[in-house]
C-alpha cells in the first residue's frame, strides 16, 4: 500500500523523486518490449523450416539465404533494443539507490517536521479529551470530546505512516542485484535489531519508554494511547540518519566514570610523573678520555669529580 507520508517526504527531495521515476520508467519500458528470439535462434528457425520442407516435398527456396539473413538482422535489432532497455533498468536502479542513500537525510528531516506537527495537534486534542482514552468514553462525553477523539484517531494513522516512512528511509532498500553482496548489510541487520528493541521513538534511555510504545515500534501498529504518550513528552523525534540513531543509542550506554561503585566520586585524572634529572657522569682519578683517532694527539685526562669507595670487606680480608 502507498504511504502518503513517505511519498510526501520523497517529493521534498526532487532528485530522489526524479531518479525513482527514471527507474520506474525503465522497468516499464522493459516490460513493454515484445518477446523475441536472439539472432542465432531466428536464423536457425528459418533454416530449420526450409530443411523440413525439403524433407517433405524436395522443394528448396531460392531466397533461403536472404530470408535467413533478414531474420538474423531483425533479431539483431530486437536484441540490441532488449539489451539497451535491460541496461537502462539496471543502471537507473543503481542511480536511484545511490541517490536515496545520499539524500535520505533531507526526507527524514521533513518527517521530523511532520511528527512535530502531529504531536502538536495531539496535545491540543488532549486538552479537550481530558481523561478520555477510548471511543466509548468519548461518545459518552459527547460534544467536542467526540470531535477531539476523531482527530486523535486520524493523527494516530498519520503517526503510523510517519514511523513506517522513517524506517523505510533509514533502511532504504536491499542492494540492487547488480551490486556485489547478498543484498543485505550489517547496517540493515542492525537497524532491524534496534527497531525490535524499541529504539527510534524518543531520545534518551529506552528504560523510560513504556512497554506498549516499544511494542508499537516493533509491530508498526500504533494506538491512540501511544500517540498521546508521545505527545506528552518532549523527546519524541525522527532520526535523520543511521549515524544519528546510533549516537542516541550509544549515548544511553555511556557510563559516568567519575562515579564510584558506592556513590562517592572517584578521581580518574591521569597521574603525572616528574621527569627525573640526569645524574652527572662520575669521573675517577684512573679514568681516561677515549683515543678514537690515532692520527690525532692523545687527549688530556679528564678532571676527576669522584673517588672510588672502599669495597665491602670479604672473608679473605680477615685472613691476610
């Protein structure tokens, strides 16, 4: 079924609409092309007919070569047209896919604006509804409450369409068959898992989202209760990209490293070790300067700045 919210969102990005229409036109052109035979088959059909006739009555057409060549040429034209239409379908499929991948953020922004409008209208209707949360209760209340409930029902349908369009644009399509791979990607699988968990409705912790809202996300079936709950919070949103959704989800998993296990603050600041000052080299009275070049004069002895300490006495010292 057509989703009017998705169509409207895609229409806000002319290049997406244009490339999608190109692909649809290319598919129609391929469908409309009549069936035919490839050149070899067309030529062999003429030859086979002549051979069968020869076997039956001994006749042989004088223009067989011309007829076979004509059939081959006509089939060659048919084949060229067929190949061109097939290539147009495949190339426009790739073009539409790439365009939708790169420009879907603009369409998702439009959906975000639509969601804001829907929730704003729902808040206004909620003021009239008061505690009414069912059609029966609205009928019993009568008057403006009935009209407000009817408005909420219409807005609930709009919400379902916005969410369906949201996931379609976040996960636009499997790869075209002409692209390498099995048509699925890690991102597509991850999106399906996030949707199954109930993400994509509000910014913040998933623990703050009621179970009935998470179930609506998983199933795609939205109720008036879900709409009115989303209208009551100020964190409902439409992710503008796969990365936007991932940032919200990963932010929920961040741990405050400044808090210890029992509550008091723990200092995780990096420690700084002072640079140790180098110790001057010790030069003794018996030290000498290395003589590295025999062609040069012997260098002078270095000036001593240390003395050799007495060694620790050993057992041999007591017997000498």
